[in-house]
């Protein structure tokens, strides 16, 4: 049977963003300094170290040292994420507007699919936004009806780790810590907007906090 340390290590090496929403047991494990100190040598053997978002509540594995091979992987990851920023930001704005909230979607926020669908159906402008968002390559919806478009968007966001669905019987989704990581990347890109995408990727790798 896999130990808790082994389970957490495997999740980190798979690229999982661990937060209180997605895996509370693993999150508590990583909040324990002594346990992290025991984990770090295992990560280091694979050229990894434990990193977290600025608030320290979302954990992920990053490279310990960056050679040419790691740089290529990280550059591609950064560019892939950057290419998905527009559909992600448009979706976050749509949810915020539909909920009539002044605050953006953050980790732990509950999104009730049925309530959101009703609001979008009742507001033609939101329905148009959803259709546009669902057609992005990231979501790849081919549905001509709003229900199908919305479900495809939520399916992909769950697969990508931005949402989790704690109860399979209920259409309630929670935003995960990966949303916080997205906001950090948005802030970084905003601060380096004068740079090209490849230069931003280099700067992010050098900074080390995003990847």
C-alpha cells in the first residue's frame, strides 16, 4: 500500500496542483514543514523541488536546476498556457458577470452549473459569449445548443484541473488552486507586456516562481 508521502510525491511528479480544495490530506501534508523536509530529498533525486503560489496555499513541483532540456519543456508549457489565456479569462469574466459579483472567481468558489445555465439562457449577451468561448480550440465544442456548450466547457476545465466536482451526483463545481496560479501568470504577463512571448517565457523560467 502506498504511503501518504508516496502518494503526495506521485501527485507532484504528475504535475498536479495540490490545494485544500483538490486534496485536503495532501495539502495538510505539505503544510507540515517536517514532512516537506522528508519529501524534498526524493524530489531532488528527480531534479524537482516543492514550489507554491505567492499566498503559499497551492503547491506544485518545479525543476530544481534548469538545463537545456528543462528549458525547452518549460518554454513550451509557458507558451501553451499563454495561448489558453484568452478563453480562460473570458470564461472567468462570464462567470463573474453572470453571478453579478464584484470579485473574480477564486480558489474554493462554488459554481452551480444549473444556476449559471439559467442566467446565461435568460441573457442573450451571455449566451453569445458562451458560444464564442466554447468554440475556442481549448474547449472544442461543436454543440449548437447552450446546454452542450456549457457542459463541454466545464468538462474541459475539470480535465485541466481548474475545476473539481466533489459530488458526482450534484452539478456543483469548485474552483481549484490552479486558478490562483493562472492569476499569477496573468500578473507576470502584465508586468512584462513589452516582451515577446518567447522573452516572457525566458523571464518566467529565470524567475522560477511560475513554472
